[in-house]
C-alpha cells in the first residue's frame, strides 16, 4: 500500500528554528481563525437569529465550539488532511494537480471529479479573499461601539479607509513587515487567552461544556434553532482551510507546533471566557469579546484587534495572488501581470488585476452588508462549501494516490462528512439572507476559469489542424533549401511535434531562414516545482533545427533568460542578444462549430484580447520580438 509522502523527512525544523517558524506561521496561517473570537460567539447570541444567553444555551454552544475545534480543525486538518501534500504544497489546486498527475489516475472519472471540485473550490477561495478582510476588519472596528457608542456611525467609514489602505499597500510587498506579523499575532493570542482566563476564573462552571452531552441536550431541545446556531459555531473553524493551503510555506511540523502550543489553547480560553461572561451577564451578548476587557483596555484592544484583522486579511490576499499564479500556470486563467515584491522570498508576489478586483468587491461587501453580523452568513456559506469540497477531493486522492481501500477511505471521509454536512446545512439556511453572494461570485469565477481552459483546448485543436508536421517541413527544406541568414530564431509554440505557424508564415513571406532555429515549448507540470536539472530537454533535428521543451511547476514563473541559460548547460548555445523571438498572435472568431456555445466563445475571445502579452509574461525583450498574426475560427 502506498503511503502519503512525509514532506521534509530528515530536514524538518527543530529547536529554536522550529519555534521561529511556528511564530511566523501564527502571522500567516492563523490570522483568520485567530480573529474568529471577534464575531463567532456574538453571532450565536445576538442579532436577528441570536438565542437567549441562558445557562443551557451557553453550555450547549460552548460544547459545540469545543468539539468543532477538536474534531474539525485539530483532527481533520492538523492530523489527517495536512498529510495530503503535493510535494510539500497544500490546498485544493495542489490536491487537484496531485491526482491529475498521478499515474494511478487512469480513468476519466476521478480526474473530472477533481477538476470540477478543484476549480469551484479555487473560485470560493477568491470569494473568501473578499469576505475575510471585510468581516475581520469590520468586527475589529466595531469595538468602538463598546468603547465609545457615539462613534457607531464611524465604523463603516473607518473600515473602508483601513481596507483601501491595505489594498493600496499590496504593491509595496510584505517582505519588510512580514517578520513582525507573527510577533503581533503572538501578542494577540496571549491577550485573548488572558481575557478569557480572567472570566473563567470568575465562572469556572463554564468548563463543564467540554462534556458532549451539553451539545446533545442543546440540539434535542430545538433542532431548527440548533442548526441556526450551528452556522454561527462554524465561524470558529473558518481558518482550517488556510493552514492546509499554506502548508508549502512552513511545513506541517511548524504549523502543528504553532497550533498545539499557542493557537488552540488561546482560542479555547477565549471562547470559554466569553461563555463564562454570558453566564454571569447575559446582556454582554451585544459584543461579548470586547465586554471581557476592562474599560481602560478597550482602545488598545481595538487597535490590537485591528492589527490582527489586517494580518488575517493580508494572508488571504496573498493566498489569492498565489492561487492566481497557479491558475495561470495550469491553464485556468489568462496570463496576468505578476510582480515579485521581494528578491529573497519567491512567494512574495503581487497581481494588480486581482488586487483591485478584490478591493472593489470587499468595499462593496462592507457597504452592502453594513455590519459584521450580516457578513457572517455569507462568510459561513463560502467556507463550509469549501471545506466539504476539500473532504470529497481528499476521498478521491486517498483512492487514487494513496491506494486506500474503498472501505478505509469511506470510513475516514464519512467521519469528516458527519461534521461537514451539518455545518453546510446550517449555513445553507442563510443563503437567502446574503449567503448567495459568495456562491454567485464562485459560479462566475468558475465559469471564467472553465471557459478559458476549454477555449485554450479548442484553440490548440484548431491550430493543430493547420500545423505542418516537423518531419514534412524538414523534407521540404532539404528538397528546396531557402536562403539562410545569420543569427538565431526562437519560435514559441504549444506543441513540440509540429511546426509553428509563425515559421511557415515567415518562410512564405520573407523567403529566408535563420542559421539556427529553435522551437521552444513551455509545459507546466502537475507538481509545485521542477528541479533545475530537469528544466529543459534539447533535441537536435539537423539542418540547424533544435526542439527545446522547458518544464515548470505550477508554483514557478517561466522566464526566457533562465530557459536559455539551461539550454547552454545542455550544449545549445543561444544568447538572448541577437536572437529574434517569433510569436503567434491569434485573432479569434466565434463560429458555430462543435466545442463551446457561441457566447462562451465570445467570452473567451474577450479574455484572450485582454490577456498579458507573451512578451511580458516570459520577460522577452520587446525589441527582439516578431509577432505573426492569424485568424482562427473557434
């Protein structure tokens, strides 16, 4: 039986380095779940769907919170799913690529299932990228309502100012301040733990909630109301998916160490502290988190909570940038401008198009929902759907990659679904009250991603119909040799077996051929990174023709100079100076041919026209590029 790869075996961080990595993980991985105390318990006991803060209700909700953190975040994610890595990388896209790249996935069905779930899961992450900043920053700023009720009208404007500043800052990169993120979150977790412990000391009876019978009794009293509250309880586990997605940054050992030593104890203390406060003073349900603090500490706590919310938002925004790079590399998104904001950290990237889109959507959510309680319903719908998708994808991965038996896979996944499905149903009750927003966003993004992928497949098929086999071209050139001119010509094309149309057009119109001709094909593999020694393969076809295939992982950015350097290491001396790069530029025409609906063909054509030029994407000197246009009927 094939066992999961233990990423980093033999080189796992230890001692002081492990502690440093764990602190850094607090700032990136646990910002989302770490700010959940700001709004989760309040959502259960306050507002339109809140329940009375009676002793039975408080103990019931606290019991649900405790077991949700233990079963979902700790057991499901930290112990089991975290092991499902694609050469160190986690998340739905990495999981999708892992199964699609497996030699065991011979059938079409597992691949199709993983593709559909993976793309829709990725689309939900973009929705999360807008919802997390909105709910976390707004819930932090809402502390002003407790500290100074007269400032209630300033909550939305201040939230918008902070969010706009956060998105404007993205182009500067986070390398300089990233080092302090973990320390700030360490202070945050210590603060919320102390606040909770203070209340537990005054009301230790709340600790009885660790007994699951309180959760059972709570549900038995009112099933419908229990499901409504379960949607609020789900908010305490919303950062579980983030730790899996950020696996590649820290490795599972540092992530687990940070959780068991800091994250879990601090969160449990704070949640039970809020429960203890409600047992003592039910009126505190209006905002139990801030009511735990003494009056003199409210303003500093609002400032610290806002800093923690910004860090949580930064992590999800950076995650959206990383996801975009993966989508571009795997062919699910048009080429977009990707800027590296750090010369030392390869993961520090900035995608302007995604940044401005997220900013507009996030601000629209704040203006539309007005309060964090209103946003919470939409937030829960997005994350509960994503968690269920991850569970289904995990089942396929277990069967196809780890080769688990059907019984074993169904047992493990069945236990996960026993937690995921009730949370999903509970949040589905809020679809009509704003929960439809992230689903609509995800459906729209899913449509764009699948349209681009399918459009590229159809375009490749249409281009292949016009492609001259390389052997036929070489035979024709041997029979009628053209004039050869000094220099090197690099023709970029999607397949290594055919002749690039740009070469044929050049021969037809210019009647000349360079002394050295290189056919370059760039392929993205279903792994995060490709070793440098495997970067390129060079095949010599004679008559000065060379076929170069360059391979990249979905977490890497292709660059022409790096490819040419690798070619020289393989004996093909191509200098970027004096080389002419021939690129095809297709004008797409929607046609009523088998493939896609005409409206999707028009959408694909629009996306193609607005994609980043290959010259910029591959970092080719623009004054050395010769583009050859052609019309293609889809």
